[in-house]
C-alpha cells in the first residue's frame, strides 16, 4: 500500500453487516453493492454526487487533496445517508505520481469499480505549472481524467457493466486544442486554458467510448450548469469577482450534481455512451468535440505526456 497517500477505508464489522443492509434508505436499489469513485468530492457538486451515490446504497470512495476536508466529507456523508461504507483517499490529481499511487491503492483495496466520476478541476487566472512541469489546467482538468481512467480501466472492464462519467463545461464551446501550444507557453489566458481543458474532457470521453465499443462500459460527458460553489473563488481580480457573481446567482450544488448522478445511476442511460449531456438530456457539443481526428491526436499526445501506451484502452 503506498505510504505517501492518506487512505481511510471503512471496514464494516461482520456483526453489523446484516443490519446495515436492512437500512431502509439502502434497500432495493440498483446501486446496492456497487463501488463508486468520485474525484473532487469534498465540496460542491462532487460532494453532492458522492453523498447521493452513498444514499443509493453504493460504497463510495471520496478523493480530494486535503486530509481534513476528506475526513469531514466522509463523516458528513455517513451521517447524512446512514451508509458507513464511505472511504477516502487523499490525492493531488495534478500530480501524475500521486494519480498512479491512487490507482494502485484502489486496485489493491477494492474488488471492483462500477462507476468512476471524473469531477475534479480548477481554473487558474495566472499560468501555473504542475509538479510535472505541465500547465495546471491541462494537467489537472484533462490529464488527471485521462491518466486515472486509463490506469483503472482494466478494473472497470472487469466490473461489467460499468460507467465512466466526465464533468466538462459549456466553456468548451468555441475553444480549440492548441497542439502547437498545449501548455499555453506562447500565450496564456485563463479562459483559453480552461476552455481547452474542458474541450479535451469531451474529446477524451468520446474517444474512450469509441475504444470501448465492444465492452459494456459507457463513457459520457456533461455540463453541470453554472453552479454556486467555491470554484474559481481562490483567484483574485475579475475572475474571483466573476466567481462570486456565479456564487450569488448560480444554481445550487444540489441541482448542479443532478446530471452526474443521473449518468452514474439511472437505468434510462444504460448502454448510452459517447454523448454530452446537459440537464440530464443529450445536448450538442461544439462541432470540434465530434472530430475523431482531433480526438485521436489528443489521445496520442496525452499518452506521451503521461507515459502510457498510445494503444491503451
């Protein structure tokens, strides 16, 4: 077990197992017995998604950067749902080393993985680089999804049927993948970098769905809406001010999480894959998101940047 990550699984005593399974909120639910991992799940829509998966009877793995916030999130979810099968793993998802350790921890500690919700992300008003020397929005928002999903994919394939849910954003409209400047070294703008990363989320999801067409594993992307949360409020200036406006007038995390929950749990979308959703309905993404050539090229570049085989998945 990697020692550089904090890992807190809940070991349900056998004497309590029978009684817990009889808890009314956990009975007769299609998520009963399933194992779900949600990144960025210590606040906002990620926390609501994790809570609702637990409410539906799933065993949930919370992933976040802060041990204190992870611990608080787990205790909140357990108390709110009566489901004590909620664990956490502390991980900085902008670090490829920590993502690999996270994947190793999950594969060593759990027998299966039925649902993976890629939710963690950030917006950075000034250009920052990750510990791997990559532009932070691209490293966290896109490569975090790409690397973690691919590392866990064999486990997911063995848990059939399974679902992969990737939280994107309407900010992808009008964006491009700047293959000649992926790291925004020549030109940096926070929406340029963020929009590129959110477009990359959809391109990755659609390419993943194509590569998984022979497996009962679905992969879908979504826009959660403009949610009042702490997202972006750590930035100063106009970005921080804009985030505060969204916080005042945006939708609640409860509403923002509904499409993630829907894609992770609903029988209505069983077998539906390679789609972009808004408000629990299929929506049209930017035309570039449907370009298979761009998706394949992005996959190949992402594989090189993360040290994965280009043919993975």
